[in-house]
C-alpha cells in the first residue's frame, strides 16, 4: 500500500502521526488499510490519512 503512495503523503503521515516510529507506522497502516477497504479507494491520500489520524487520536 505504501509503495503506491505519493512520497509527499508518506512524509505527511510521518510528520503528523508516525514520527519515524515502527509501532506508530504499524498502527497507522492498520487504520489506513481499514479506510481503504471501507472506501474502495485504490491508494492512500490525504483524506484517508486524516481519517486514520482521527482513529489514532492524532491531529492534522
């Protein structure tokens, strides 16, 4: 899933939620996968990331 993501969106995700931490990336990835399956979107985008951040208790 991350291989198809825009590099700017990966940076955005790291800055706002994952902070270079493997466990945070794992949690974020689980929520992003759920969002993609629920929406039927083919790839990660900012809207999906913001939804996942909300599930993590993070902010945008």
